[in-house]
C-alpha cells in the first residue's frame, strides 16, 4: 500500500486548478508529530497550479479527505500565496491564515502558512488567496499533522453533548437539582456498566413498580366504586318492585 493510499480515502486529494505535469497528491506529506517550518518540501513536492480554461470565479482550492481513522490537526502550506483560507467538509468556513514571508528567488516568492485547526477533521479544503497573478500559483508543499480519530462513543439513548450545547446556547443556568441530574446521566452515558447505570436502572424499576401499584390501586378503587353504585341501583329496583307488589295485592283484596 502506498503512502497516499495510507493517508487518503479513494480519489480524495484533488484541486480545482490544473496541476502541471504532476499528481497533486505528490505535494502532500504528513506525520503524526508537528515539527514546524518547511519539513517535507522538496523538488518532488513543488507543483505549478494553473487556472487553465476554468471560469474567472474558480478559486485555487486543494481538497483533502483522509482515511476514516485519521484526522488533520494542523496544516503547513508552503506556496507563493500570501493568505490561506481553510474550510470544512461541507464548505463551512474554519479560519484564515496570513502567511509569513520566507524567501524570494528569481521572481519566485515563498510564503509559509501555519493553520492549527480548532477541531481535528477528516476532510478539509485549502483555498489560496492573495495570489501574485490571477491565473497561477506555485505550491511548494503541504504538510499535514495528523492524529488517530477518537474511538466511537458507546451507544447511548441520550446525546448529552447535544443537551449541553443546547443549555449553553439558551443562556439559562441549571438549578442545583437539574445540575445533579445532568451529572448523574453523564456518568451513566460514560460508564454504561458502572454504578451510576445500575442505580439508574434500579431507580427506573422502582418507579415502574410504584406506578404499577398505584395503577392497580386506582383500578381496584374504581371497581369497588362501580360495584357499590350497581348495588345501590339494584337495591332501588328491588325496593320499587316491592312497593309495586304491595300496591297490587292491596287492589286485589
């Protein structure tokens, strides 16, 4: 398996402009530890990107998609672009970095942009801005500092992270009782087989038992009430029949 097959997922290293006589993936290097600067930049990683026959509003953009188990934590972009913009997997804006001037040689300038991502991501796009010309840009190399993706969280019937975000956005402060409940549920979610989970299961079982007992008590009360009302009606009917019988006998005599 090649270096790029290890790093990238399928056809997931691409550019909106034309890479002259080179595979765009060749300009990308990576490591799991940041060492800074222009590490990995060489003649083999240099590529000239040209707009070609693309529309004037087509910006020079490098799109990267890593293997599912990897995340980009930091980008080092060495090019002649004075500014670099970083976007997420869905095109959402992440950050803008002003590049530092490094060197100039025979009308070629070298700038280094260091972009530390606020949150590691498996997909991102690098847009080159502040270009010397509108039709081409020299890309000397891109170095990715990557890390292993966090293991997936165990399945949970309640996404407490979303709950926490909703509470933060609302601006409301939890009461002491609500905060204790949130902490308790958080402990259950992070330790599915732990004491908190067992306590929650026991509590739920007790509540169901209590609810069942109350329901049965109410049913018994309703049945006794219905039986008493039926008995009253029967007593009334018997009393009326007795009075009717007495009246009939009186007329016969």
